[in-house]
C-alpha cells in the first residue's frame, strides 16, 4: 500500500501540471524545470504509484485510467493545502473568539473596563475572560494557552515574554468628598500622618507598604487601622469612612464621591506593562486585540490632556 509519507509533494504538483498539459516539454516550461528533470519526476511517480500514469502519443502524452482516477483527489488535496498555508485573515466584525486576560483588580478596572466600552462595537462576537493574576504562574499559563495577555510591571514580568509599556501610573491621596480635609486644596504632611489610613494588601494582612517606607526614611509614621485585598473594596471603604488612602490616580479619576489630592511626599509610581507569549506574537487576531488595548489607553490619555 502506497502512503503519503512516501510521496514528495513536488511530485504531486508535477503530476497535476502533466495532467493539465499532457506534454512533458510544456509541463517543464510551466514548472521552470528542464525536460529531463520532469521526466525523472514522472519516473519516480510511476514507481511510487505502480502505474505508468502517462503513455506516449503523437502529440504528447495520454493519462492512463489510474492517472484520471487520481487527478481530482490530488488537485483537491493540493488546493486545500495551499489554502491552509495562506496567511490567516482576521475579521473583527465576524470572528467568534475568546481572549483570556490576567491582571490585578486595578489592571482590570483601569484597562479592561474602558476597553469593553468600545470592544462590542468593533468586534461584537469577541469575548474577554478575565482572571486575577498569579505572577509566579503566568509564564506557564501562557505557554499552555490558558492566558493570552497579562498586565504586569516590567519588574515582575518574565523575561521570556513579549511585552509593551501601556502607561505610567502615579499615586494620589484619596478621601471621601465628605472628609473634613476634603475642603482643602492640598494636604499637609502633618495632616497626612495624623489621619487614619486604609491600605491595599493583595496577599492579606499587611499594614505597611511603599508609602510607609518613604515616611520611615523621613522619621515619620502613619496610622493604618485596616488593610483590604483590593483597590475596588478600598474605594467603597473610603467613600463610607473618614479614612485616607494612597491609590493609583487612574483608578479614582472619574469617581465623583472621592476627592483626590497630590501627596505631601513623593511616592514612586509604577509602569503598567502588557505581556504575551511568543506563540501568539504573529497571530493577526492577537495583534489586533493588543493594538485595540493600546488604542484605548491612548484615547483615555488624550481625553485627559484636553
């Protein structure tokens, strides 16, 4: 029994051209080969398929019954293979896909929420599955195609992943609009340290962070009676209490119930970084979704600048 493993695809292409031309010389010209080369390929085909395939005639060659039987299925196989090897075409309006994205609650709120406002118009059949990120697992998850895009910082992103900076974030002091300090244009360092603060601790239980490190360098401290596991909970807490907090500016910009002020000390911000795996780097669909995320961030930044 002859199997495809024993056949060179170039031989099958030669067979199709010979069927079309029924002339070795014309087939050689069409294939940009010499006549002896085409004759040699025909001999290999005959040996592989155990049939003469073509016999001589006054005007060229005539296909055998076996050749005629093989012509249609071989043309179909080669056509399907050629189609499969063409660059994929991605249509946002018609494609039905699900992308998995991972990040902290901050990333999901600052990036995914505004992104979803425009995605449905651009690609109505694309779904986004969001996951809370585990930095130590993200590379393996992407390698297994469990996560398509993750939002990290350059410091935490695995070096083997592709990446691009989305934006730089800064911290602000936040409080309820009903807080006694909310009527002021700025907050003093003394008032900041004397107020009660809430802090976000993703792992739970931490009552100190980068703000406390900066204060310690100045010989200062603040009171932190509560830590919460997410920035979204923090916003609710701030609105309903007399607590202060240090939070990323993008997270609270549009919250009318929260007053933001510049911090009385300099707290280093962070860079939000979009990462993806090499295996999806050239995929038109993945390239498109990454570009739309960038466009969304750029549009938000342009609106703020106006």
